[in-house]
């Protein structure tokens, strides 16, 4: 089987963007955080910081102990999205980007002569040099090339930073044996435990497992897909439909009270509603969660007739908020999620819907904010939280530049 997939995985992406923009930080330990607070956790670390043990999830206070010289920077998501667009453009000048997996990871499909080893390697080097010339020398990437996306993803992780690894059919499965189970995309902590419970503890045992055994582990077709992927086969994966949309936020100390928390929730919900309409979807359920300072948690949810109306969402938010647990401990983190999504064109309108006033209002608000920037128009409940909960970048969602606050 020939080479078919090429994965471009950018190394320490957020920190690399900061080092590109601030030359004085190059070659130095850098950690990026969501908010400037000693109690928060790092969301990215440069490779210089990683040498001291600083990783995603390391508390800022611990990072300073591990590396007193580390530079802590507050994240600038809008800039990372801008660089993402430039990186995609740079790769597109070399080969078409088939899928954007995350803000720092893209999949390209090899065709024709690019499936040949020498040509695939030459392409990878061209991608690296094009990025360095057109975007910046600090935006280094690791590239994995293999017969399918899973193995290409695995290869991209085998040599970092700035690596280039090719897995050919003839290399399988022995080239995978030095890896750990968790090195494979789709094998997280829970799946690793399930593999252990079925007697699979090493990658060699993983690769030798039968199709039926892996189906048992995964509980269905996912195990069969993994079986085929490990052998270099091309596996069809049906497109996934987004089942929810929402936002969460860790409150800074000055907002850890009920009044401020509700105002921030109001803002988060308005952002989620706008995203929902941009997706041309409606939602029929809402979940609210609160994590308190003393580590207690509360959540509640309710369902309703599918809608994309912000006014209706805000009504439901207030209802859920009034039902919340009074834990006697200040709120630390909050979040709101809209679920039971249905595409707008598949929705059967309610017999009790009265006119289009609300629909027109939401469309007008969205148009004004798109043209003049977020917070040009908003519902009053979020007034005091306008500067709270700025853009965040999830692993599987890349915001548009227009999503910037």
C-alpha cells in the first residue's frame, strides 16, 4: 500500500506564535495561560519550558518553582486564529488541506506521484520551508506521513519538535512497538483501562489483537476501524454531526460572586446563541454548571421546543439559575451548553409561533456585531461582563477571526 496521508502538527503552537511576535522570547522558556493568576493552569508551553517539566495543565505557581525564569503570558486567541489562517494558506500553496483537525493540526491527502516516498519527503520539506519564509521561523511543525490518517498522526508525534517521520507499509507493525498505548489517537485514559481489562498492555499486544477482540474493547465498529488502521488500511469514517455548542469560563477572583457569575453566564449564552445561528441550527436543551471554590459542583438542565432565539435562551437560563444549589462557597468556574441540536431546515415550526419579530431581531443583532465587532449590540444582562470570558480556542473548534471579542 502506498503513502496516502500527511499530517502537519505545529509544535507548542500558542507559545511559538508568541515567540515569533516577540523575538526577545526566542530560545527561552515561555508558558501561555488563559488569565493572569497564580492559581490558573498553563494551556501551552514552549519546548524550552517543557525541558523543566512544564506542561499543559501545570499550575502557574508550580511552573515558577520548576523554572524561575519562565515568562508567563496571557493568551491572545485572536492572534492565534490569524496565524492559523496564514499557516493554512502556506500549506495550501504546497498541497490542498483536506481537513483542519484543530488550530494546530491539518490533514492532507497524497495523490498521484506524491504517494511515492521520495516525493512525499520532498513535499514535507517544502511545506516546512514555505512556512518559515511566509509565516515565520518560530512556527515549526512535525510532519507525519503514512498509509492512513491514524498512522500519519502517530508518526507526527514520534519526533518533536520540527520532526519528519514516514511510516511505510513494510515498516508495520514493528515500528510501532516502542510506543505506548496512549500514543495512538483515540486511546485516552479510559480506553487504555479498557484495553488493560482485555489483557492488552503493550503496543505489540495491541497490534496482534484480533478484530473481534478490538470490537469488544471499543464496543462496536470503532474497534474494527482501529484494527484496520493499525494495518495501514484506508478506513471510511462517516462525517460527525455537532451535538452541542457552549462556553465555559474560570472566574477571576473579582468575579467569584453570584452577581458577576450570572452576568458572565449571560454573556457566554449570548455568544453560544450567535454561534448556533451561524451553524444554521436550533437547540432544544440547555445545561448549566457551576464549580465552587471548595470543589463542590452543581449542574442542571432542561429541554424545550427547539429554537435559536436568544430571548428564549435567556429566559431558560434565569430559570435554571434560580434552581441552583446555594453551596455556601463562591463560584469558581461556570458554563452553559445548548444541546439537542437540529439543523434549521429540518425543524418543524411550532404551531404556536407568533410572527418573525424575534427571528428578525436576532438576525439584526448578528449582522451589526459581524460588521462593527462583538459587543456593538448585546442584551443588557451581559453589560457588566462585556470584557469577561474572551475568545477561547477548543481542541476541536477553530473560531473565525470574526469571533474575536
